[in-house]
């Protein structure tokens, strides 16, 4: 892998100056060509049994070159410089240990926006986009609703809602100060830093306003779900006690006091938790109407709870 540079032009007798010059030339030798780097990187990842080896090699090389993936194929003969090759090597090493690509490139697309991510936050997942989609389907674009995104992480839900709902009042909470720092960075990137209020604290506790809509992708895994694919993401973002139900119990209890009587709650859930979360929801909102939305693989993934607290029926 990344075999030593060709010594074709070097000479043991060369002066320091010319050795430096030769060193520079060697960096631009054929083995640093895009084509060659791509095939070496792909082979290395394949040897490490990374199933997305081809795509990962392309993404990492285009990232270090600061070029698009299309560029790699349009210019297979172009050379990477020495720093870019070192950088690529170190990223490949991390990828070989299964670190997610998003942490290596510090970006993840969510609802057509690019979010900065690092190990302080969960990497946004495609199924979470359904939460945003359902809220946007339900309320008009000029809505002035107060929406609370609980456990905001990278801020992907709150910021996407703020972009699509210019008049809504958006509050985002997280127990992790570090996560809130990442979310604020993303909010500035999308010019909504003044429109989203970020607060640190336990679920709804730091939020003083009456809330119309609560949206939450809470940590819902239990210890038995631990696996090496998720070991790089914050434990606090993934796991909850009581078989992953702890945060649902606490949030729905707090919501029974803080949510406006005709308010709604949108939760991302693990399909196996559906029955238990329905029970918790009805314990706290006995008149609630509950709707379940499936993800693209047909699994029960989103729960919409319409409070109907003051309803007479
Ligand atoms: C599954 S992640 C979701 C992150 C982001 N909303 C997303 O969908 O990508 C859960 C988030 O909840 C936060 N969290 C965990 N316990 C919390 C609590 N008691 N109160 C508020 N936030 C909490 C974690 O720090 C983490 O950022």
C-alpha cells in the first residue's frame, strides 16, 4: 500500500538540495496518480473487509483533494501531493477500524442540507428525515408554531425545520454541551442561529415556553444492541436504560404538563418498542390519537401523538 516512491531518479551522491528536489519529484511520481491511489485505497479497504470499499475510497480521495468524485474519473492522471497522500493514508487507517466516513469527512447530508458532524454528535440517519417530512406535511409554511426539538445532536431536525418554516419559533435542547456546540455551528452555517434557541438540559426541563409541537429522536437502544458499527458515536446519544424506554417515559411525562392541549408529539422509535411506547403515551395522554408511520423498509418508525387533552370525547 502506497509503495515507497520510485527511486528511479535518485542518487546516493546527490547534494542535499538536489535530494530535496528529487524528493519533491518523487512525490509526484506515478504512484500518486489519482487512478493508482484509488485502486490502492480500494484494495486496502477490501482487504479490511469494508463492504463499501469502492465508494469509501472515492469519497476519501475526493475529500483530501477537495474535488468532486466526478473529477477523479475525469482526471485519472492528475497527481496528489505528499500531504494529501499522508492525509489519505491516515483516513484509510481510521476507516479500516470501521470509523464512519461521516466522522472522517465531517459532513453528512440530511434533507438536502450538509451538516458538519464529529464524534460529539450522532450522525444523522435517513429515517430521521421522515420526522421532518411529517411535520412539514402537517403545518403551513407560514406557521408561527412553537416547535421543540429534544435531543438535537447536530441540530439536523431543528435547523431543517427552521429553514422550511421561516415564522416558526424553534427551540432545540440537548443534555450534551458538546452537541449543542456542534448544532450552533450548523445553525450559523445555514443562517438560522438567531432563529433557533439552543438550550442545554434534561429533555423539556430547560424550555419555559408552552409548546405546540415536540419532535424527538431520543436515544432508544438498550445494551444488547451494542455493536462495533456504532462504537464511535456518543453512548449518550444512542442508549437508554429500561430497555431503551427511559427517555420516552421521562419526555412524555414532562410533555403531559408542557405541551399545549391540542399539541402534537413526533417521535422516532425502534419498531420493537411500538407497543410499549403506545402504552406510555396513553398513560400520559389518555385521549390521544396515535398514528404510526413506516420507514422505507416498511418498519414502524415514527409515532405521531395528537394530545387532544381538552377534547370532550
Ligand atoms: C439519537 S441522538 C439524536 C440526535 C439528532 N436529533 C438526530 O436525529 O440526528 C439523541 C440525542 O439526545 C441527547 N440526549 C440524551 N439524553 C438526553 C436528555 N436526558 N435530555 C436531552 N437530550 C438528551 C443526546 O446527547 C443526543 O444528542
